[in-house]
């Protein structure tokens, strides 16, 4: 990233704008002045030592526009010391990844002086976010001009402003040129190829890149299944009994690919320098509230909320609510089965083409209802988790993920389990699976990519049109002020949650029931390929640029996928035990059959856990590199100690001589 | 520990002897001289900077005695710097546990100058062991006097001498006074009380103390089971159907106590300062051999052994051998059942008192055979694991534990599983369990405590007798030279392996099958109480003092016990499913019964895993303390950086002015 590039646009600031801070349009002047001075103040005075300027007015002038938009940047020295603060890992001259320190900066591989391509723009923006986040109140008791917005020493100013609605948003800016290059190599060229993960990481950070890496890995892992599935589907269509082989394949497949992904993810995270990076201390979430007290860890004054009270809210309100929702979902399922029965009876009475189509209608309606219920539940879950008042963002996320996962799993798969194990109707199972899968894919693609794209396109056109009215633009490029305002109006990307959730459900469809409907894998592969394109497109053109998130793995989702794979083993075994093929081996005694199935299943589950232990999560060569770094730092420490003891001996000698 | 105490014994060295090093009696003079000079040499010359002296001759003079016995000690400064090297954690003035550093020594709680009780004798001995272990060859190519004993720069001298048989042993010395105090408070007073864990840790180190802590915890955890078991046994003796309640209790019990132990162990380890202590880099085992190459982690020259070759040895030799042993064990079991059948037929023909006793004979013989097979297998497993040539002691231990556990589990429990699930004979199961449990307990106590005690007593008496012949001793206290030689001849304590293994098997008997024989818990409690006494006694009077081992938990055994608890859940569920009580609920369909049992069992296993996640392994208040320390060190780092950047700014300013 070139930072000292001359600003072509005369209305822009004297530095490269990295992050935009938007305050409410009615913010009092003294609060703004105070905030700016705190951001600009030197670090040893407790400031953030960043560069900040108010954005000039757009082409429309003062009318309707929010004047309180600020662009934030930083000097090179500041960014480097910030990189040390956030514990950034960079490639060292010997090829290993090490924590960046200013004292050592010349030993890092790509460091060629100041003002070069050493830090990517995403990294710079992450550093600025971190510095803004950790800008703390000193002895202010409240925000100037707002006596009701209380502060206490050590409180993050930005988070308080955010929770009180004074700070509307702060977001990093897109970089038009790089985005164009990225989108070309990512989804604009027509031939099928691997995604440019390093470029994605360079532009969006590690969290995003890991998601796209996982999406790609998952798709590739599905290809053998899809390849086996097609001939299987074509030649065995009416032979429902032959699914045993496929079920066995399924349960090995879902265990192995998750183990391999861990290694794959560790390799990626190592090469991106996030694998051995230590987590910083988490700040309380912006929405967290409580009575002022002393944090036992930091010793600072901050709001505390009794854990017992939170537990009560979780177990007395959230848990019953979730159970109620599960019951509702079950109720809807039962209505679906009634509709199904009704449609079947109509078809049986009068089997025409139209009543044949009618057979599919209940499934389609049910699929749509499932999506709608998931959506509504999602909002309820967010509200409840917010109300549980978790102190840390990570704990909030875990509780939210747990709530949403349980419900979505139940909502999507309950009917399939019911058909498979209570009704034991494999034909209906196949048909339901197909309808559910196809309908939810179509709905998802529409909601996720097309709708936001269409909205954004309208906004873009309006803005360009407005600008055209005043100036004549040859190259269609907007001036900074307009560009910032345009981006500020883009939708906010809410993180990878929904994307992972979708993959999780797809993984469920494939690993649980694909043995009875081998085309499922093919459908999911197709979906994933379009998903790559639509996700890439929406990241580049629909959403605000998100702050990068230095993730080392896919976090709680790894656990969720592994739980699903355990359920898949059990389900597949149950399907195997129910297959006529296997039943034929135990003609006289059903008890024998079940006992054998259960015994083998237990053995296999045990084997799966042993396998999880045996396959190391981090590939050998990376383990060696990490151990080497640790060894070096230990040796350095030992040397330092020896020198220190020698020095103190020496000193003592000198003292004796004097 | 008082170090500067005047040596009352004129024949002893001028310092407190801590560790004894015994070289082979025919060691060449130049090798001895070289070793002593390397031990005495200063640290910046690559020496260990320890004090070492040859032990004077015993009362018997030169005859038969090994003259090459050396006692090693150290100055106070050396011990303190060694404490820093090994990363010892001590209580800080604010009550938290922190890594000791010499620079900070006055801020530690018990530090009152030099030569006080700051370091326990066990800690001093551990430090000296560490310093001796890490005494490395410089440019020597071989040990002087032994051209065939090769050295290379960086090779641990002690380990090479040990593997070549020049160094026979090195061990820490007992401290008579403290031992007397400890043994009094531990097992000599008659009233039942908790063990003095802190004193045990003080004398033997954390590894030992954790074992005794676990033994105590396990015993206390068994008490409720024993209390329920007694009336159950007394009043329901002939009613085999009523074990369902007990089985349910069992499966909850074995899950909960293991989770709670983790927290308990974390509390102990925190208060002893081993919880957050970092593991040092492990040296290769003394017996490890290979072709010289470069270690990719340290970059040093050392023997390397290809991993593929080791894997081949494991999978092509060790694994088939273990399977063969399992088969043999199965074969022996079948012989036992034949004997059992024969005894039963004799009793049926002629039911007298003597043939009634004959009924128990096969079980007793089988129990003895099991113990013998376990013993033989143990040696074979050690030989094989040694032959697999593991580089690290920890990896050696893991492979050994795995081999021994699988065989012992199979050997001890196979017959019980066979009786329970194939023969479905609850009366025989009860009888076998009782016989196995009681016989193995008697054998164990005999082999473990009585035999070594008797041998040691003979040795002691002989030595005192010899000394008496020459001198007249009023207080029976031996002079140092004799004391050292006496201790050198004591058996070597081989670690907690066998003790944990015994507990593991007892845990198995209780958690797997105690529902059909409720007295098992009572028997195990009784056994554990005597075990405390016999173990304590053998630690104090039978074995050489072991080097302390700064363990933070019970390591691989936690895993082993958890695996056993999973097996226990499955077994108990199977027993429940087989009980007539439960069968009565499903009078018409056995299939229904099995399906329900399996479904509930799966749910319970899932719940067990969720519980393992939900209960934090470290109690909250310790988590907070650890987080507080980490926070402080981060803050200190940040401050240091700020000062550094301010200084460099300042310097730049000065340069500009010049």
C-alpha cells in the first residue's frame, strides 16, 4: 500500500484516509472537538496519536447530508508501532513468521524502509480500529456536552459513544484499484480455478479468507462423493436397498475431511501469521451494562454484572423460549405431514399431471416456511442473547451460535429424521430431501446476493446521477467525499455467521441423508460453486468493507461441524441397520441385527475419537517451525540472563576495587 | 532448608550434600577428573558451577565398596539462579504465584536473605538434577579415557555416561529429620485424617503429592457409593433385579467425580506453582540412538531416527505382539471357564463343604494368573517400547501406558464382560468380581509393600550391624558415608505408573460392575485406606528418594480414567437394558427395549460430553488470578515499549541538537 501518494483530489485530506468515523448529525460541537483532540493527542498523554480530518461536503452541499463524517489515517511510524501493539506476525528474513517489533523491523522480509508495501491496507485499518478501540477515558467523568453519557478512567471512549448512539458507525474504506484487481482474479474470469486466497486475505483479512478457504475445501471434498453419486443415481434409481455402501462411505468421509481441514486451516493460518498469535485481552462489548465495580483481572473500575443473574436469564428465559420454539417447529412439521397426506389422497383419487405437481407443493411450502421460521428465530435469538448481557463479544457469539444452531438443525432436519426413522419411508425421504435442498438453495441465493445487489445498484446509480448533474465525469470515478458517503450507505456485512450456517446445513444434508439421495452431493457442489461467485460478488460490491479479523481457525464452527459428523455416523448406522440388504443377513432375529449394529457403531465412534487424537491438528513441518521459534526465544532469554549475571558479577568486582 | 549448617560429621564435605552420583567402580581416573572439573567449572565456561566431593570410605574401608561415589551440592547464589533456569514458581508478596527471578527475589514472600528456607530440599535437588542434565559437551569428541564413548557439541554429558553404563545412578539424599516428621504426620499417628499433601509435596515434589491427592480424592468419592452399597448389599442380597438404581447412580458418579477432580487438581497445582509453569524443552532419552544429523528445532547436531522406521516397528511388530497377547489372554480365560464348569459339576455331584470351597478355586487361580500375566506383559511392553526407540521420555511413556492399559484392561475385565453379556449370569458375575477384587488386592499389597519392606529391613540391619562392629553408636544414627551407601543400595522408585495403574483397575471394577456387587465400593475404600499407609511407608522407608517432578496434573491418566468412564456408561446401560426390571416394561417386544436403551444411552453420552465442556477445568477464582498475571505482564510490556519509544524520540532529539 502506498501511503505517501500525493492526494490527487484537492478536497481530500493530506494523508491516505483509512477509516471513516460517522457521528450523529446533531452531535454537540464540544464533544466533537474533545474526541478529535483525544484521537490526535500523543500516546504518552493517553491519546491515540492518529491523523483525523473532517470530510468536505459532497456535491449536494449541506442539504440533507450528515456533516459529521471524519476520515482517520496515521503516519508510518504510528502504524508500525501499532502493528507491534496488536501483535502482528510478519514473515522474517529467514522465512519464519514472527511477531513484528519496531526494534527488529529491518530483519523482516518485505520491510524496505518506511512507506512501502510492508503493511497491507487491511492491516493498517485493523491497527487503526484497535487504536481507536483502546482509546480510553482518563479523568473525564462524562463526554463533554453530554452529562448523561458517563465515563470512568479506562473506559473505551469509542465503545461508550457507540453504545449511546453518538457514534453511528466506523468502517474501513474500500480501495477501488485493488478491489478491481481482486474481483477480476476472483470471480470475473470465466475459467474455473482456485480462489486467490492470499489476495482475499490481503484485502479482507484472515477471517474472510478462512471462510472462502473452507468453502473451497468443502466443495473439493464433495467432488468424489458427487462423482460416485451420479452413476449411483442413474443406475440404481429404483433400488432403494443399495445404499449401504454409500452410507459407509459417508461416515468415513465426514470424519476424515474435518480432520484434514484442521491441518489445512493450520497451514493457512501459519502462512498468514495468525496461528501462534496471542489473543489480546478482550474489552467488554459495547452493549454490556452493569453496576460500576472493580474488575478482578485488570483491577480497573468497570461495570460488573453478576454471573448468577445472567445464568438465571439463560436458564429461566432463554432455555424455555428455545424449547418452545422447538415445539412450534415440531407442530409446523406435523401440519406439513397432514398436507402431504392430503395431497397424496388427492393424487390417488385423480392421478393427472396437475395433481402430480400438487404432490410437490407441500414440501415446497414447508421449505419456504422453514426459511421464514429460521429468519424470525434468528432475530429472537439475537435479541435474547443481547438481553443476557454477556460481557465479552466471544461469549455473546458462542451463546448466539448455540441457540441458532440447535434450532436450525431441528427445524431443517426434524422432518427428515421423522420420515426416515418413524415413517421409514425411503421414497418420501428422497423426495423431501430433494425439495428441501433445492428450495432452500434458491431462496438463499436470492436473499443473500440478488436482493442486496439490486438495492445497492439502485443506490449507486442515484449517486452517480446526482454527481453527473453538477460535474462532468469522464471516468465515472467519484471524488473522495462522494465515495465515502456512498460507502457509508452500503449495507454492513454482519460477519461470516450466516455463511457458515448455510454451509453447516448443507453439510448436514449431505452427511446425514445423502446415501438415500446420491444427487444431494452434486446439488451441493453446484450450490457451492455459485456460492463462491455470489459471496465474492457481494463482498466486493454490495457491502461496506469489513474490518479484517485475525482468525487462526474457523472457531466454534469446527466444533459444530464435528458434532454434526458424530450425528452423521449414528444416523448412517441407523440407516444401514434398517436397510433390507443388512436385514437379510439376520433373517430370524431382529434383536441380533440391532445388537450387532449398535456394537459396530460404538466401535466406530470410539475409532473416530481415537483418530481425532492420532491425526495431529497441525502438520509436522509447521510444528517444527513453531518449536524452533520457541526454542530460539528460550535460548535468547537464557543468554540474556547469563549476560546479566556476568554483568552483575563484573559490577560487584568493580565495586570491590573502588 | 538450612544449607550453611556446620557439618557435624568431620568425614563429610564442606557443604550440604544434596545429590549422590555413583560412577562404575572401574571408571578411569582421567574420566573422573574431567567430569568433576566440568561440574565445578563456571557457567560462562560451559560448566555447571556446582560443588562436588568424593565420598570418604565407609567403615568397612576399601574392601568391596565402590570408591567412586560423589556428593553434589551448590552455593546459595547458584541454587537461586538455577531456580530461575528451571522456571520455578514461588509465592509472591501479593499472594499470587509467579516465576522466580533473581532480579526480583526480594519481592517473593518467603525470601528473607540468603540461606533461608526459601527453597525446599526437594527443589534444590531438582535444580541440581536439571543442571547436571543440561551440562553439555563443548568440543570434546569423546569422554577422556574412553574413545568409544562419543560426544558431540551440545550432547548432555550425564545422559551419555548413563547410557554407556559409566554413570550407574544419581539420586537425591533423604533428610532424616524431615522424613521422621513427615512419616509421623502421614501414617504413624493412629487417627484417620487427611494426608499432609503440602508436606508430601515439600519432600517429594508435585508428581508424588498429586498421586496421593488423587488417591485420597478417589477414596472420598467412593464413600457415598460404599454407604449406599452396604444396606443395599445387606437387604437385597438375593434380589438381582434391583440393580438399575445403582447402575444409574454409577454412571452419573463416574462422570461427575472425574470432572471435579480436574478442578481439584488445578487448585492444588496452582497453589504449588506448577499450573502455569511452562514445560522446558525435552532432551532426548538416555537410551535414544540414531545417526548424527541436525535437529530441525534446535539446529544442533544430535542423533536422529527416522519416524517412518519407528512407525514400522510400532505397526508391524508391537501392534501384532499386543494383539497376540490379547488372544493369549482370551485363551486363558476360556481355560478358566472350563475349570469353572468342571468345579461346578463336581459340586453338583457331591455338594459338601469342601466341594463348596472348590467352587472358588478356579476364580482364585485365574486371579493369580491374571496378575502374573500382567507382570510378564509389563516387562515385554517395556522392552518393546524401548526398542521402538522414542526420542522423548514423554512419547516413550505414552506408548508404554497405552500398551499396558489396553492389555491390563482386557486381561482383568474380559472375563467379567463375557460373564455379564454372553453368559448373562449375574450370580457368577458377582462371585467372579468378588474373588478377582479380593485376590488381586491381597497380592498387590504383598508385592508392593511387604516384600520390599522385608528386603530393605534385612539390608538395614546388616549395615547397622556392620557399623556397630567397628564403632559404638549411641543414637543408632549412621555417619554420612554409611548413610549414602545404604541409600544407594535401596530399591529405586520407578515412578507412579504402577500405583496409577492399580487405581485405574480398581476404578474399573467399581464403575463397570459394582451395581451387581455393591460391596465392591466398600472393598475398594478399605483397599485405598491401607494403600495410603503402605504407599506412604514404602516411599519413606523402602525406596531411594525420587527426584521431584513438577507435574501440573495427573497427565495421561486423566485421559485413561475418562475413557474408562465412557466405557462405564455404555456397560451400565447394557446392564440396565438386560435387567428384568426394565424388561418388564416392554413385555411384548425386545426390539423396542433395545432401541429405547440405545437411544437413551446415546443421549446420555452426548450429555456427558456437553457436561465435560460446560464444567470449566480450572476454578473461576484461579482463572481470574492467572488472567490477572497475564494482564499485568502485558501491561508491563506495553509500558516498556512506550518508554523505549519515548527514549528513542528523545535520543533523536538530542542527535538533532548536536
